């Protein structure tokens, strides 16, 4: 059963306020990722503490650098179930992980940060990690 929207709304807004587009269904995910051109950053959002404490803040901080993805999109695990499941199909071979962060270039997954790489790390380390990937691929 999905989390109540009243709980998730502020967590969604943390990303949409900095330019992320929410993908709430299979068609939106496919449109954003299938055969995409350029770079697309996908944040698999979550209600967990590591999403709140490090993943979302780290992603927001990473956008302050000189290199940025062309598109910013997000799915919400535990809320937008079908959209999240569809997005995860593009993230194979990585197992489902939330939160997680995926970077695609020209439709191919080129960088992925799993939950275990987020837990226990401060937001600035997540931001630096992403900024390195942006410098390489964006």
C-alpha cells in the first residue's frame, strides 16, 4: 500500500523546487528514458531517513556545479509504484534500491548510486560524487 500523499508531498517538493519533473506513471517514465538523448538524472525518492538526510540534499547541492544533466526526473518509491517499477527496469543490472540515483546518457545507464552508497555518508559527499559523474558525462 502506498504511503499517504500528505507525507510524501514535502519530500516531492524538495526535488521539484530545483527543477525535477515527477514521473508518476509508466508512460511518463518511458517517455523520459526510452531512447532519450542527452543526459537524464533519475532520483528514486523515498521516505527513509537517508533520503531526507543525505540523498535529496546531496542531489540538490550537486546541481550547483558547472556540469549538469540535461533533464532531472524523479519517481517516488512506496508512492508511485508502477512508475518506480518501470524506472527500475532501465537500471538493470542494479537491484531495486531506494533511495538511489541514476545517470543516463543517450538512453544508456552510465552511473548509479545505490542506497548502501548513500547511507551513512554526508550530503556533501553525495554531491561531490554526483558532480564527478556530471563532469564526466554531462
